[in-house]
């Protein structure tokens, strides 16, 4: 399932847990399916043994931040070899306040390794931790956030390594959505917006240009690091910024992902999608005003339908769009729009039979493993 090249949909079933289906490029045939149901009894046992409220595995499709159509994944809930899954055990949950453990479940042996419990110390100066957001990096190590402040990873032998945090994407980090991605040993908190070079990221930004302001994007170098999330601050060297130009006009752009090393996919007003050519060669030269990105192609025109979820194909040739015709009660329809040869989006049909209403498309927004 994790290596599927076609579109993938995830949804939750009240009785069977997470459900995932992979399809061919036109959504006409299922090529793989996955159900969390066989894991539920083992997860319940893990929670029971820890005297915890619950134990769970995060969705392999990621989650949509509130108000956005693109889902973030960050670290994977499944190890690269498919043998282990990352488990979070919520030991205490009161409203928004939670305490949790993390570890991995070996799918072959059924053994759960709890790294939070392993770090517990008793005696005169006891030490306990609350860990969250576990997931696997491309090298197979398990990453997680400790005490809401510091990122660690555990290799297959259980040895822990502490990691710095990139200062990029301050506004994305402030949403506290838990998404992050390892990039050359540092945690970056805007995983789908990292440039293929692994050197910088884009994030939504309000661009002030004289007396005018626009929804453009910031360009943040990943290299400046901090040790703890509490070290984060909006002050310091300002980010380079880009304003999107379409002829003599400017256009608002909420960056969705990099299509390639030069082009950014934007979501604009009225549910439009378009690509822009973003030349970052001047980045860091401190120009007097914002850098300029030029609209390259219209990917999907404006629509009154509600865009529910979007995804980029694994080969980065297409944008998949799931939208609902709320005005005419037309239900959910799936569309495919070309990223390299744009035209009118192609209707692929209705939502496949059996897919739940609360679904998300797996994004494929990330590029490179940056080891």
C-alpha cells in the first residue's frame, strides 16, 4: 500500500478502524486494500497493559490541517521495510491535555517496544516523559517529539539521538498540528512544502509591497536551527518573500506543494489551482522588495463546488481533486488535472463504492528523502 503509484484514499470506519484503498491512475480499479481491523485487538492490549486510554497508529494518508484541502503526512506510520508500525499510547487524556508514550509494534513478532517507558527513571530524582507524533524516517529510524519540545529518533537497536529543529515555517509550526519531516538530521515542520533540494521551504505569507498587501509565500532556509520549540520566535532575520504576478495583476497563492525544482502548485481564490515559476536564485540577497513568481499555467479553473481533498500523483504528472457539488446536491466527484500538460480537469467519476464520507487523499506532496 505504501508503495502504490496510483491515487490512495483513506477513511475511518467506526467498527473496522482505518481503511485504505489504492487505485489505478483513473480510479477505475482497486489495486490494493488495507484494513486496520486486524491490529485493533493488539492495540487494545497495548493500551490495557499500559493502563492507558487508547493506542493508535496514524493514518498513512496524513491529515488535513483545518481549512485546507491538502493533507500532510510527514514521517510515515510504517517502516520502510513494512515490518513495524509507529504506535502512540495515550496514557492520560483530559480535554486538550494529553500524556502519551510512543514505540513501534513489530508486525511479525507482535512485540511492542515502548521507548517512553524505557526512558523512565526512578530513585531520588525521578524522570518521566510524554512523547508524541511517532513516525519512521527513510532510514528506518523512529522519530518522535518529547515533552512537546525536543525531537528524538530511535534506531533499530533502541539507541536515542536528539535532533535540532529547523527555524523555517514559523507560521506552520504555530498551528501545532504535529507534522514534521527529517531533513538531513533536523526536524522540519512543513513537510509538504520542502523544496526538492532540501535547502529551503515555502510557507504561506502576507506580502507587504508598498501600500499593497497580497497572499503570497515566504521562502525560508532550513539551515538555521534551534534546540527546542520554545526557542521559536517571529523575530530575527525576515524571510525572503515572493509575490505572484499574472501579467500586470497579482494573484493570491496558498502554496500546496512543489511540482518540481522550479514550479510551485498554488491554490487561489474560488478554489482555483495554478502553477507558478518560482526562481529562488536571488534568495538570501536581501532585495529591496519581494521576489516575484510568475504564473506558469492554469491547472483547474474556479468552481462553486466544495474542494474536499487534493493529491499529487506519485509521478507528479497529475493533480487529483475530490469535490462536492453542494449547490445541486451532486455528491462527491473525482477529477484529474494535468500538471505538465494543463487543460480542463477530467472527470473520473463518483467516489468509489464503500469509501466513507470522512476521507482524505494521500498527497504524495513530499519529494526526496534527504538522508
